[in-house]
DNA sequence: AAGACGGGGGG
DNA sequence: CCCCCAGTCTT
C-alpha cells in the first residue's frame, strides 16, 4: 500500500490497513538499515537481557565493549548467580548506574533459585524481577519470546510523539497510554521484537532529538509533527532542566605501614558498593584539610595527619558537579572502623585494581601519573 | 508525580 | 555548554 496522500487524523493507526502499511515500511527499512550488533547475533535470553540492562540510559557505543567482556567473564546466568558481588561491580566499573549490576545479579539468583535458571517468558514475569521495568520487560519479551508488547524507550517515545503529534510529557500517563495504543496497533502477528527494534533504530538514526532527518524517514508521510509543525523537533516536550550544584570534595590518600586505606560506599546512595579514597564534602567555613580530617573521623573513626594536596580534578555527575581534592595523609591514631561506610581495607597499592572504583577516583590516579608521581610514592614515603 | 542515580558522546 | 542516551527504583 502506498502512503496516504493526506496525513490522516489521530485515529489513523486504528485503521488496520493504515497500520499494516506503516508496519511494512518500518520493517522493510529496518531490514535494510539494522546494525550488526553483538546482542543481535545471539538468541540466548540471558545475553539479550544483559544487553537491555546495559543499554538503559547508555549508548550503544559505550555498552558494546562492556557487553562483550561481561559475557566472557560471566558466560551464563549460573556464572553470574554464583559470582561475588565485587566481581560483578568490577565488570561494571565505569559504566555507571551501578544498581543495574547489583539488580542484575539479584535477579539472576532469583531465576536460578526459583525458575531453574530460565528467564520468565512473559511480560509480567520479567517485570517482577529486580532491574527490569516496563521498557526492559517489553524488549525482552518481544525479542526473545515474540510477545506483542511495545517497548517505549526514549527513542520510541520520540518517534511516536512526533508521529502522533503528542504534545504532553511522554513520561506522564496520558501520553503513555496513547503511545502504548499506537505501538500495539503497529505490532505484527509474529516478529514483534523486530518491530520494536525498528522503532528504536529509527529514533536512534533518523528521528533524532534535535535534527530529525525527515527526508530519510520511511514513515514521514504518516507523521503529524512533520505535516503540521514548522519544527517537528519541538516534540517531544522536554521537562525543564534543573541546575547542578557544584561541590568541593576531599579524598585522602592515607598510608600506614606501606598500606593504603580504601573505603566501600554504603548501599542505597551514589556509587553504592564501589571503593574509593575516603573523604567527603567540604562544609562552609571549613578548610579542605579540616574537612578531610573530619570526614575520616566520621567515616572510619581514626585521626590522620593531612599533608599536601597532590591532585585536583573536576568531575560531572548528572545532578551535580564536584572538584575533588586529593591529599596525601598519614594514619596517626585510633582503631579503623566502618562507621559511615560499608567496609574498609588497608591494601597494598598493587591490589587497587581488584576493586571497582568510581571515575573521579580514577581521574585522581591519572593526575598523579601525569604529574610524574605514582600512588606507590605517596604510600611508601617517610 | 518527582527525584535520585553515572558516565559519556554529539551538536 | 546542553541534551540525552535501548530506564528503574524509591518516596
């Protein structure tokens, strides 16, 4: 069927002939343009699941190498289930949103314990697992089990908001209901995973956030935003940006008898479960050295001598930015205890690479190296 | 319904 | 700089 000569009204997708025509265009375009990605070569539910979790809020180019390495390290769901959490976090190091890794392993343990290691084959069953929300449940259930659930990720929401000219916030229920209805209308009898991936791919490569390539779009003739708006890219409506506070943060490179002190961040918050050079936020009317002494006492119960600042790096998070000041420091007195951290260790410097460490702390290490020094120098001096 | 949660790439 | 990415969880 040819595309309609006139852009149809909002109900066009409920016309089965129109929906079928649009679906054929999408699938044909996907057949020609789909990228050869590692997870598309696999029909292992565990591998598809891993890819979907890694791709949450993460670009394909970033996730790709992590996916390959993770699968080598944990080839099956059983390997993941029995692994130590630290090993899993280490494999996730640098990818961000570390609760994804922890939830992935929790879910793996549930699946092994309760489902004989087989992933649930329904949307509802998948949704019940930790780390699997509406998008991921729809993606896995369609790609692996051919279930007809539209997968509304950021790409698909953008495509559908424009196609249907939805003016509301796509995260809110009214717009979501419209998008789910449209996705279901587009769903084929079989091959639902391809339809979902076609919409995702279209959003990622053609229906771009700021400069949509409407001339290359296979369904441009169905697009209400294209037909009715001067600038289709005003959709979807974006929630207003929030400003990011900037913090001064200290970290101690603390030595004692040739060992280095590292602390594990507590569960629930930022970078939960990762290991870092201990320290914390500077408070008003407080010097950086005072800040570091106070934080180390509060977190670990020991008194330290703070020496000179040996590195200073800037780092951006989604919701805040920091300047991280690293100081050389020496243990003076007190018994080390995990008061405001999950755990601590006095380690040999060479063992640092066994621990999952936040990006900002890696930046400190790089700054030391760039300055011609090394962690080893600071731990073994005096 | 709103905020927290990492890090990085592209315009 | 700003946007936003194959979102989920908590409150």
